C-alpha cells in the first residue's frame, strides 16, 4: 500500500500543540479591514483550537493517528 499524502493546504494552515490538539488561526482577517471595528480585529488576532466536531477531519488531512 502506498504512503499517505498530507494535504498541502492543511499542513500550512494547522499546527499541532504539544498535547496533540490542533491549533488554527481565525478567519476574516485578510482583507476589507477598514470597515471592521478595531475591537473585532483585535479579537481575530489570536489563535484557538479546532473544535471536537472538526478535529477528526483535520487529523485525516494531516495523516495523524490511525
């Protein structure tokens, strides 16, 4: 059986934490920023973890586990 290939976009988008959780950055921070409030842009700045409903899909794209 051939090797599993990692999804090219997923390996640039997601990072794995030390405990094995998947970290992502928030959307809506790339363009059209002049109409968005400063508070909104500040809250979009940080990173957060992928939810449990989507973590299985992301792990499959990154070829993690199983």
